């Protein structure tokens, strides 16, 4: 249904990289979610009230909360589509992450509410559930399960297509609802057809277990949606793709300091350093860097900035010292790499200047590492001093390593 509506109401619906198309999909799926969840709320509440089922009534209010979550996700997509302004030069794309977080928090609220009402019913007892209107309740629950499974499949597919955390959160909520309603339906069938079970207050017990499952799903969804807001590590596969793309340009020998800033889907800013021969024509190298930036921007729908680092490729002495320092680093820890290597000569000796990339879990302190690097430099040349700067992150990439 959503796919058909997208073809009718969304112009250029297949171009999901466009921000306005993403927003249109968010509004469409949010509107469908609001309509279906309000319908399910009304049907379940009436059936639960007639059948005196606490778990079915609680499940109905869960659908009402889902309708509110759909409103939040709809507003999130609309706000995320706002153009950059003076106070927000990188746009408003993170509104989508905030909307996803709100949906996840709504899942937690519904889980706690369902748990409290089910526990209260278990402690206090009450009238037997489904004494009347049993088949009507079962039909409504079965219809709800089918609708929620459809919403799960549709939102999951779109979350992958659009790389949308909000739609992913909604899909998690939908499958949790389907499982919750299935549990309520199974309990209703057992209570109706197995007389011994009807005395166990299975309706309330089912509500407790369902609420715990929804709570687990909500906590997991919160973790997934809050991570981009905190500034999570970029996908290593994406970083490797960027690196390999830049290294595919003849004349670029190495890539390091890759940084990915995520200001919301469709608003990704990439910066990196590219090593180029120091003896090259500056205008030709500049054109090469411009070509690499344009390729990244067009291919990965991001804003790319490449800083060029000139490196000496025609001095045998510098190359030999660099190779020996690289070997020394690998003996300290195989994950250590260096970049921006250069030799500065002075009347008192040589100075080797370079940056070293440190893995996050390296146990050596920076002072200890500097001392070992200086020791290695002195073994190469007693008059050489090593001056190093440290970066934290992924190892550098060079053509000979890929």
C-alpha cells in the first residue's frame, strides 16, 4: 500500500537521496501509521471493554501511543527537511534522529504502563476475561497482527532504503506490537478452550510478559537512535569505500585522518588527507584533488573536503628512514602506522617529523610510546631526533596495503 501511495503522491519517488523525497516518504508513512493505529486503538479498546480483558485494553492504549509516535516521526521528517539557516548552517537533519529517540521513549512508556496495569490486575483479580464477545476480540486481534506485520515489513524496507533511524525504530515498535498481540491472542484461546487455564489469571500474566518484551525492544531502540546524536563511529565499511575510492586516483599514494560528520541522513560531511608527491606540479595536483572531491560528493551524496599532504617520493634517504621507522612501529604494535613523514636537516643532526595513528585500546601511554620511538630513531641514526604527533583512529591506508 505504501509503495503504491508513494508512486501516486511522491514526485520522483525513486530518487531517495533527495532530502525532499525523504521528507515526503516520512510524511506518507507517518500518516498511514496514524490512521491505522487509531483504527486499531478504537477496535481493541471496544473489544477489550466488552470482553473485560485487561491485556487487550492495555494493548489498545499501546496502539494509541503508536499513533502519537507516528505523529512525532512525521514532524521529525518535516523539521529535518528544513533548509540550513544562519544558526544551523549544516541543516536540521538531526531532527530525524530526535524523532526516532522520541518514538523509542514512547515504546518504554507504553511498556511501563502495560506492566503496571497487568500487575494490578494479577494482584487484585477481577472478572473473567473473554466471558463474552470472544470471537469478536479474536478477529480484531488477528487483524491487528496482520496490520502490524505489514507496517513492520514496510518500515523496515524503507529504513534500509532511506537509511532512516526513525523508520527503523517504528519497524521495531511494529514487530513488538505484533508479538505482544499474538501473546494476548494465544492466552485468550487457552483461557477459552482450556477451563483449567482460565483460573490462572493468564490474561494478566500474559500482559506482564508482553510488557517486559516491549520494554526490552524499547531499550534496544533507544540505544540505536541515541548513538548518532552522541556522534557514533562511522561505519568502517563506508570509511573503507571512501578510502579505496580516493586511492583509485592515480597520483594519490595514501589516505589518512578520515573524518565523517553526520548531521542527519543526506547531510554527511567527509574530510580526509591525501598524500601526493611533493615534486608534482601544484596546479595538476590541485585539479586531481578537486576531481576526487567531486567523485566522492556525487557517488556518496556527501560534502567532501580533501587536504593534500605533499610527501617526498624521490629521496632514497628519506624513503629508507621512513621504511625503517615503519618497521620499528610495527614491532612495538602491528597496528601502529605513520603518515606526514618528513626529514628536516640541521647542523646538529636530522629531525624526523611524523604522525602516528594509535588504536583506541593501545595500552602504552603516549610518553612511553614517544620514548620507544626515540629509541628506535637513535638506533637508525644516533644524531636523529623523532618528533611525533599522535592521532586516535583507524590505521592509514596506502595503495600497497589494499
